[in-house]
């Protein structure tokens, strides 16, 4: 079990870390079904086929802040013997701040974002469809 867990903050548009099994990832992102909502998830990957994702909450059911989720992820990593926690805040980029200012609308004037997801049958820049 590692004595300390390194927190590695990645840039908002970096890819999710890949590689050997045994990763803890904290991901803050816009909700897929309601882009006005922001969700935070902790994902633990292990041996092939094992992947657990949870939205961290307090005992009263209130969602944890990003920093609280990072602390919780650190404890998960310690208990699993993993030495790093990767943190990606997909809402932290300059363009994402503009989206937040427009209540989650990805189609505001002057910006054309492609959020098409053919696997889910979603087309267009505004995921609210």
C-alpha cells in the first residue's frame, strides 16, 4: 500500500489515462442528459473487466465538491494500493466557461460545437435536442 498518493491534475481536454490496470480517476463534466448540470465521478479501474464509477456524495446525499471528491478518491487509491489519482475537470476550459455562462447551451452565437453522438442518436451542437 502506498504511503502517499500523488494527485495528477490533467488539462481539461487531455484524454483519459490509459495503460496498466489500477487507476483512480476523478472526472468533473457536464451531464450528458442535462448539459446545465455538472457531475463529478470517481472511477476505479482494476483487472480487465473491472471498472466502477460512482458519483461521490456526503452521508446526507449532497454531492461532493471537486476537492472533496479528490480527497475521497485519494482514500480509494490508498485502500487499493494505487499510487496516483488522475483529475480531469472537463468544465474548466475557456470555452466551457462560456458554455456555463450560457446555461449549458452549446450553440450560442459565434461558437459551433459538435456534440453529435451517433451511438446515442444525438445530433447537433445543443445536447438538449
